[in-house]
């Protein structure tokens, strides 16, 4: 067969595949989402309509390896396991196949930044490797594990949040890195990884818990050099809701993997119990929701925020389902979800779900400088359909649908 004819056939094949892909995307975007489905599925199908390709999650203009994609697609992974429907797993694999090269290189990932956020999407690789046996997923897993081997640490062994945030531990990092590290330790029989993962959870409570309320501050600076750090304790000044939400999810997810025989398992369960008890008084008794700054619900400018509400609902429901918390916490989570459906969720005429009142992002330090004050948190941008709210919302629904 001549080269010209072969090229023409290849071109036709490519165009046919392209057209088929466009038709499938169009079909997803045009479909009406049935209200007979569960809230978790209705929301997931809405995400797929809003983001025809999974790298688009968090309003991206080009593919990137980052934590919001991992958060949302972890929810899809859980939904695929719950329903047995292949489309949810296909959506996860489409992201991984686009971001992991044939030789296991993670596209856009830069290990030298030691950004613990970049570990989060690695959680998706365990199932991908188990399902396919492809070496590229194993190599990518090992790459992320290698980052944590060399992750800069505080003097007592706590992971820095990023290289450019020296001596700092943030609650966010607990979710990004700890469940991955412990699961890796169990799967690859690396006891040191399990121990180190548990240590992160213990140190964060040690350095950030407020003895009076039991709530946890957002960040800790061992050096006390940051403007936001208390000169005596190193703690940041306020209780940011989503920071505690990240930590709560990290605790219940880590418990999925910590072996029953490990002495640290009971310690992590105790931490979860203390946190669950601490956040309960700050839930709005009427709406069931939690606030952007958790302990200042009545103060001017504060607002009920979707991501902290969804994260607490997920952690409390899962903790109750799995026997880590009293069953009464399931009712607390249920009240929160009802409040979200009534006050934060919009359903369009075609059944599409939109989640409002999500804080886009919040951090400490950096440029422009974020001082961690009350005024800073309440003035951060609010978005609709931000994955940091939608992903945990799907996961909370899954737990409450059990």
C-alpha cells in the first residue's frame, strides 16, 4: 500500500475518532439529568457536562497535574465503585492517560518544588495500577513517594507545606499527602511510610489545636518568622473552615488504610473524635451549615461556606458509617447535607446541579501577602462549582446514601 494512501486512511481514522469524540461530548452536554438518580450521580454528571475533559476541572485552560483534579476525581473513583458504572471510571482514566506518559512521567509536575498539594492526584494511581497493571502508573506512584522521602521537615518531622513555605505545616497538607503515604506503605509493605503518615496527623493536632475550643488553626510556623505566626506558639490567628475540613477528611481516609494492629490507629481515631466534638457547637442549628471562619458565625461579613460544610458532612458521615464515631454524627452530617441542598444547591431545568458559596482559595504568606486574619478569610473570592466544594459534596452524598 502506498504511503499517500496510508496517510489518507490514517487521517480519515483520526477524523472519525475526533468526530465520535465530539458527538459523545455533545451528547453529554445536551442530556437532561434525571432527578430519579442519586444526588451523587446527578452532581457527577453535571461535572462531566461542565467539564467535557477532566483536566478542565477548576476552570483550567490547559492540562495540569494539581490537587483539585485529584479531589474531584477521587469522588468519581468512589462513585464508580459504588455504582459499578464504567463512565465514572472512564472519566478518571481519561485524566490519568492524558497526564501520565508511557514512560511514567507526570506531565507539568515538578518534584523540586516539594509542593505537598501535588501528591493528592496520586491517590488515583493506586486503582489505575491495580486495574491495568501498567508500569507507567507504578513509576508515577514511586515518583510521588520519592518526593515525600525528601520532603523538607520541621525539627520534629512534620512535612513543610512547600519548599517556598519553610518551617510551615498547614492543615491542607494532611489531606494532600497523608492518605497517599499510608496507602503506599500498606500496599508496598513499607512500615516507615505508615508511621510517617500517622506522625503528620499527630503533629498537626499537637501544633494547631486550641485547648479552649478544640478547633484547629490553619497553619503553624516553627520558625515564628512569618507575620501571621503567633510569636509564642507559631500558630496562625483564625480557624479557617476548609483547613479543618481537609484535616477531617484526611483522618477518616487515613483510617481506611492504617492496619488494625498498628498502635497509631487508635490515636488517629481519638483525634477524629476530638475534632468531631469540637466542630459540633459551631454548626448553624437552623441550616446545619458551617461558616468560613468557623467560630465567628455571627460576625459581620462571615458566611456559610460550601466546602467546609461538605467536608465535615463527609468526614462525620464516613466516621459514623465505619464505626470511628458515634452513629449520632451521621444525623449531624445529614442535617448539613439537607442545609446544602436547601441553601447552596441550584438545579436547572435540564437537571444540572450547581453548587454555590465555595471559597475559591485561601492560604498564608506568599505574594501578595496573606496574613490569615478574619478580614482576609471573609474577603477571599467565592465561586460556583469550584471542585473544592463539589468533590466533597459528591463524597458526602455517597456516604449518606449508604
